C-alpha cells in the first residue's frame, strides 16, 4: 500500500496562484510600459505630443540661435509641421533642410514665414507624412516638396516608421490605398494591445535604446540653448526648424574629401505607382487651396565625372520624371541637379551634395530653354 498523497491546503494553492498572477501582471506592466515609452515605430501614441518632443520644439521655437540637432528627427519635424503658424512649409531631405524664408528669392516672394520640416535622408514616405500634416494645418498655404533622385520610390529609408500612425493617416487623407504597406499596430484596440505587449516590439525598442546609449540615436532631446560659437562645432536646428551645418564655417573640401556616395539610389529610380500617389497628394493639396512647388538640389561639379555612375544615371532618369510631373500639375520647380546653370562652383558646396546656405539664393525657376540645356549636360555629364 502506498501512503496517501497529502493535498496542499487551499490557502497554499491560492497563494501560489496570486504570486503567479502578480508576476505575470508585473512582467506585462514592464513590457507594456517600456514599449509605450520608447515606441520606436510610432504606433502606440502620437509622437508629436510626447513630453520630450514638446519640450524640444518649444526650446527650438524660443531659440535665439538654435538647439542641438537630433538624428531622431521625424517626430520633431512632424510636430513642426503640425503646429506651424507659418504660411509656408518645406519638406524633403537634407538638400532642403537649410532653406529659410530669407535665403531664396522665389520663396521670399511667396512666403511671409517658412517652417522647415525637412528630415535627413527623407524618403517618399517622409514627404507624404509632412504633406499630410500641411494638408491638415489651416495656417499652411504653400508647400515646398524636395525632389531627390530617390524621392519617387518606396522604402529608400525605414526611418519614416518612427511616425507610422501619421504616415498612414496622411495616406488616408490623400485617398491612397492602405494595403500597400505592412505596418505595426493598427486602428483597433485589440491591435494596439497586441503591439503594447509584443515581445517582438520589445526587442525592436530595446535595440533603439541601445543605439541611443551608443550615441547613434537619441530618445531624449537636448534643449540646450546654443551660442553662435557652438554652430561652428555641432549641427543645430534654428527656431524655424532649418538646419545649420558646422561645415558652413569651413573651407570647401577638395575633390578627394567629398566622400561621394550613391546610397538610396537604386535602379529603376522611380515607381510609376509612387509617381501616381505623389500626383494624388499634390492634387489634394491644390484642391484644399494650397500651392505646391518642387525643389531640386544641385550636386557638386565633381559628381558629374560619374565616379559613382548611379548618381549620373539617376539624374538622367529623374529630371524629366520630376519636371514632367510638375508640368502636368502646374507646379513650379525651383533649382535643378546641374550646378553651372545657377552659377554654382566647387566653393558653393560643403560636400558632394549640399549647398552652402549662403548660396541657396542662386536657385531659381529655369526657363524651358535652360531646362533643355541642363538635360543635355545631365545626359552627357563628362563632356
């Protein structure tokens, strides 16, 4: 005969159950709290209203000189566009991030004030996000859209995912299909809860925090007020959101120091569906009574030696695509890829693709004959 099995008292069972439930609740709280706070994909809350972003934008707006630039700039520039009281907003990549209302005659003639919502390495998705914010902002009457070689292709950068909700809302506002992009989260409470307690999202957010600790990103924005002397040492955002480069105060680099790269420039350079989506977005802005202007940033003369052939090939392909779309939409184009027609030289640039801010005044709207001249040079760059 086996000895009778002693059953645990019910109080012990209840205590064990309570401990297990409490442990599970604690773990869920930690996971959910961490995911909600970091929210690196911007799917759990409006990134523009977080305390960090609001404090940073407020400090930027009040700056007499500027505040330190943050590479984690999507939520910042979305907040700039969303809260703007200016009649003009510019969106696009670093090629347009130095524009100010007093730096270009075309913009100065149209705008009373300009807020710069450009972001580093802006993709098509980034532009649509800011264009959506401009559509919803009644103060904005004119939208300047930077057009790069990669601007009419999908997924040239993944950084737009930091403001996923705003991007999808903009697509909806422009009448663009919702099923083109796979995104985290969702509109339903169930989808949000799944993301909140997702271990996969926990890993993604943890990686972002590690980048922040290594200095490759930041989740806490510095609101330090900079001096004019600081601008010679670090990237800064001015009160209008425009970017100040330390290299603006340095001599122009020699050809060997240009560090030319063709990152983001991948054939076929544009997607007809993306062109159609940009067409719809521009038309929606126009129908809302807002004007749209495209802006093309020029490249350093050395680029036209085509050591990086994809840049030359991309310019040749994209110049007519951008200008034909503009003509169809009755949209003006400021600037162009080719520098000489604007009187730009090697000394006009701080690197292979960025003009000095003091040279932005040279960019203008080209006449048809000039467009053909530029196109001829782009087609035969080394001649």
